[in-house]
C-alpha cells in the first residue's frame, strides 16, 4: 500500500514565501490508481495536494489550508 502525506509538523515553504505547518503528522493510504482506500479524511490537508492532482483527497477533507 502507498500513502500520501497530508499534514506534517515540519514547516513547508510555499512559493509565496510563507510557511505552513501542522500540529500533527498524517497520511492518507491510497491504492495503485491514486485513489484513497478510505471514505473519510479527518482534519485539514495542505493546499499543495491540488497541484499534485489528489483532488479526491481534497474533496473528502473538511478543510484545505
């Protein structure tokens, strides 16, 4: 099984110079086609997932930061 990191405690620098970091680390387990194995995502996810084309994860997440 593969996974996509959706939250990390380590600060990530965005292209506009700001940094984003979360209180916890989290992943979403995905299948070989890139679709999430589960049907729910808890907590916020990083906006960078949109540019990586993980739209299904973004649609399941309650908040995109």
